[in-house]
């Protein structure tokens, strides 16, 4: 089949232009993400630069629309007082931006439709709160976990005054500012436990925590268990952006 030479040239030209446009857009997005990462690292005095992802393609369309669909800041193994190492993700969505903010990577003063912070407590972090060095977290029902103000988890660990581990199913509840972890069932324990000793084990897996003490920039609004960790999330709406508010270790509310 004969293909006209001009058609081949036209198709090739379009392909080159599209490829060049994609490359320019990708480089601009990468530069923006790198700048945000550096600014958050400096504002929060982090030891490691957080990973930043900007949503929406093409990125440079925000120069015309004046809005970024989302910006995610991921920080791994952040040392938090009382918790040890935690992982945190901060997301701002529907962010109103100016041309200058897109070009210089500084979102200070822009308005975000929503702001959320999620932190993950693995067995080490939650075990630190319970004084257990071998805590394991799993799903007691082998189904996809539900999120909200309540969830369940199965915990296995050795209480500080015991020699052998026990397994307990616990309820995870948010009540106002507080997180309550309450044992529901003693699934497995060392043999020949007296009722009093069984009660001690259940008490060892009991926890009450003011979620405002967590690096959530506000009280937790949802809790769930997934992948061997407990996740807490706090959310705000219609907030001004500060670079320090994107920090994974900030405790104060983002609008303060």
C-alpha cells in the first residue's frame, strides 16, 4: 500500500511534537516535585527528603487552569516522639495556584479544597505504645478491611510481664478526640491461665490515646487496619497552604 510522503512527514512531525511536549511537561513536573520536596524538608527539618507526586496531566495545564488536582507528600521512617518510626502521607487537593507558584514551586498562601494526613503505625510503633517488642498486627477475618470511625484487628504479642505471646482480637474506635483499642476476645494464650491472668493479658492490649498527640495536624477522622498496620487519617477542608503544614511530623492544625 502506497503512503504519500507528505502524510508520513506530517505524522512523524506530530509524533515528535507530542513526544517533545511530553518530555517538557515531565521535566517541569519533576522540577516542581523536587522543589516542593526540598522546601518541605527545610521547613520540617527532616533528615531525608520526602517523595512528592503531583497529580494531573499535563502538569503545565495548571498554568491555564490555575489549579493543581493534587499534591502528595510521602515520608518514610520519620522518627516521632513516643511512636518511633512511622510513615506519613500528606495530600492537598484542588489547589488554586498562580503562574509564579507553578514556576517557583512555592505553594505558600494558595488555597486547597481539602487537606488530609495519613500515618501508618506498624507493629513496632504500636507495640511501643503497648510496651511490646514483638507485636504483630493482622486482619482477624481475612477480608478487606473497612475504614471509618471503627475497625477491628488481631494482635499477637508478649506483654511486658509475661514470658509467652498471646493473641487478642481488638476493636479500634474513634470517639471524639480519642482512639480506643479494646480487647474483644482472647484467641490464644499460654495454657493454664487463671481468669485473673487472662484479664491481665486483655488489659495489656488495651489502649486509649488522644489522636491530637499523633502527627496528624488535627484529630483523627478515620481508622482502619490493612497490611499489618493501623492507619489513622485526619482531614480538613478549605485550608490555606503552608509548606510546614506538608510536614509529616507537624502536630498543630494546618490552618494555625
